[in-house]
C-alpha cells in the first residue's frame, strides 16, 4: 500500500527533511509528510563521501547534482526555508545534525539499492540512540517492494505479466501528486550557524565537466522543460525511439535518477494519454513500468546487485580473460572495434555521459556475444559513465543483453551490429556525427567500411587500420563461438564442431 497520509496534527515540534535522489520541491512525498507532521521543518542535503570519494574527480553527475541544488535551495528559500548542504559521510552527519538542530524526526524518500539500505539501517540506529525517529517514503517508483505481487504472493520475474498487473492496479490514487506547497508554511530557515551557500565543485574536491556544453538542463525547471518538449512529440515515440539520429527519446533519465522530476507526474500524463489510445505514450509508459520492474527485481533479489546472475546457471559461462580480453575491452571502451555503430555509441557515452537506449542494447550484446567478455565489465563501465545510472536498471539491462537475467532475450538471439546499423541509422547520420573520418563513405558502406572497394575507401579518405580500425572480430565467427560458449547453460559443454560422431546406422 502507498504511505498513509499523516493527519495534520503536527506530531513533532521540529523535523529534518533529508534530500537524496529527490531534488525537487513539488510532489515530493517525504517533504510533504514532513511538513504535515512537524511544526517546523529544516532541510538538508549531504554530498556523501562514502559515494563521492571513489568517483573520478570530473563527474557530470556530481555537477548535475550541484547545479540542481542551487535551484532547490533558491526555491526553498522563496518558500521561507533554506537548505543545509554538507560534504561528509551521510550516515554520521545526519545523526549529528539531528542532535545539533534538536529535531525529533528525520524524513527521507526510500532508496532500495543495497548500499543505500545498509546506510539507512546505520542512520536509523544512530538516530534511535538519540531518541529521534526516522520515516521513509516511496517516491522514485509507482509500485515498489511488495506492492505488486503474483496471485501466489511472489515477485514477478517476467515483464509481460508484471506490466498487465501494473496497468490493472494503477489508478489516480497511486498517481496523485503530493500538494507540498499547501503546507510550505512549516519550512524554516536553518539556524544562522548552519547557513552557507551551496558549495562549489572545488569545495568538494571536483572539477567542472563539459555539462554546460551538453543539451542537458539541470534542476526541476530543466526537467519540466524537457518533459514539455517531449510532450509535444510523445505521440510519435513508438516510431522514433529506436533511431539515434532522431530526437525521439525523452532524455529524462538523469532527471528521474536524481528526482528533479516526479515519476508520478510523468506516469500520470502518459497513463492518461495511453488510455485515450496514444500509442507513443503507451510505449513510453512501458519504459517507466520496466523501471519499476527492475526496482522490484533488485529488492527481492539483491544478489544481482552484487554481481550474481539472476539465473545462476549462467554463471557457468566461461568468459574470455587475460591480456587479449583486456585489449578487446579497451577497444570497446574507446570506440575502436571497427564496427561503426558500436564505436559511435561508445564515443557518445564517453563524450556526453548519455547513450541512446537502442545503442545500449547493441553495445552490450557486442561486448558479451561478439567479444565474449563478461557482462559485469560493461555494467561497471556504464556505472561510472552514465549520467542516468541506476543500479537496478543498469544491472537489469545488462543481464537482459547477456541472457542471464529475468525475462532476458534468449542466448541464441545475437544482435548483428551491421544490420542494426543499417536498420536504425540507415543514412549513417549518427555514425557521421561521432566518426567524422567515415563521413565521406556512401551510405551503403558506412555501416561496414571493410566491405568497401579500395577505390571507395581512397575516395572517402578512409584508411583501415590507420584512421579507422579494421574489425577486431568477425561477427559470423564470433556468433558461432557464442553459441558454443552458452551451450553449457542447458546442454553442458558442446562438442567441437567437426568432431561429432555419426549416429549408429548412419
């Protein structure tokens, strides 16, 4: 069940609202409950060193958070409050702040990633020692934890039935926004000795990235502007979403990740349009449902977040290791595989922190099923580089691509990077954007430059092995090796080709 609304009886004299991955005022579940339950509410955000200390010093996500906090602080100030910002270990700092501010309760929105749950358990203990209560609420999903189970009371492991159950259960009750501003009079500014501006990146040990050069507005205003732009073309989403050279996606992933937009408001709009027969909105709503699905998979099967395959038999697969495997992985990371669509996609993520959803599937399949490398290596790379990284979705999608996850594609379904390129970037526009050295190749050759005649290559100034690499693997050969590698899952080791014994009587 969704959280029961607290009566406006001002249970606590003072409360602390702890912002985390919910950097907005409007339709914020924990903030709403804090304002209703407390006569005074002070707000805080902690740049958690337990997370930040291991990140590269130039990280677009940290800059995105910092810029979004500036807007959040300004908005809270306009409502009579303010925002304390700390750079510390959150599990220690929250208890310290609660004591210093003399609050009786701390409010936060749930985060069900394993490390976040472990952190919150420690925070709960620290607060309890001081007699302070800790309340958490659902805010990043429409349904989470045990809200959507099978008739047998078990979590879903197949998306189709999960989506049908999701659609059957969802209604205005689950999609209704929390009217935060109706109760904003409880917001108070932090005490004088706790007031300060949002720290600069340098103050917390980071450097500016190229975030300002990208089309990625920050904060809740930026998220709302993106959604309004997407709303004008959502009816075509089902037709445009697979083409990386077309403005088809919503580009809202990073805003959903850090809660600068409300998933309830996004889903409500899409749901209403879907009920009216809007196929594009229905398709996009399906993406939000996938996100809920992966949240509940991680909740009920936390081992997947620790590197275990959802389907244990897939952990028997023998992936390539050693120096040659490392060289293949490095080429994949740097966009030097010799397959233009794969390379352009990897350059996209390296340069912007974003990768088109279709291309995420293509490059993941290529890593696992063309290069024979462990999907966990790709998962970790995405975790560092994706602006919209969420453990549940990232893990779910990588396990989907490697066939090791729940409701994953069959192991024998292997994306052909050339035909994917021909189908979804037919004119090579996306490839040319990231691989200008291939720009002069004709459309028929840009997807597989090695098939071009020497004169075509010369005319396009393409020198394979020089300004663009030759393919590092042969897809057809790699496909056969993959089928042999995956055979251990259901059949045990496959006998080498050409050595099969003839059947008796043959």
